[in-house]
C-alpha cells in the first residue's frame, strides 16, 4: 500500500528506474512452483529491481530467476515478487526486487 505525504505518494525506491522495453525469461527458483519458464516483457529496470508483464500469474513473495538482454548488457538474477496487479488484457503487472 503506498504511503502519502501532503496528498502525494512517497517514493520508496532506493535507486532510479530506467524505462526499457526488453524481452526476458522468468523461471521458478523452487521446484514445487508450477510456473514453467515463461517469456516476460520488462518495462523498467533499476539496480534493485524491475517491473514486468507476464501472461501467467507468479506467486506473491516467491522467488524466481530472471534472464534478459538489453543491447550488449545481460542480466541474470534472482528475483522476489513483491507486487502483482491483474490487467484488463488478462496479463499481470509484476514488481520484483533482486535478491
């Protein structure tokens, strides 16, 4: 739940987020998680986390591996889901932090 100060949301992010459009792959870190590797659309990225769109709903609080390439840069990290929002098109907007 966002916190507000003088009617405006308080920014809690620890680092600047950069808007990107990149295809990535999300894989469950736990063998018991039914999520198979799924293609995701990463919409913003920072040193501490990212936002992505996913066709399959991941479990809130669960851990995943994310792999993505943006130009010459690659990212392979463990990700914890901290926010999930269902969208009207049937996909899910997911916020995650790198751990």
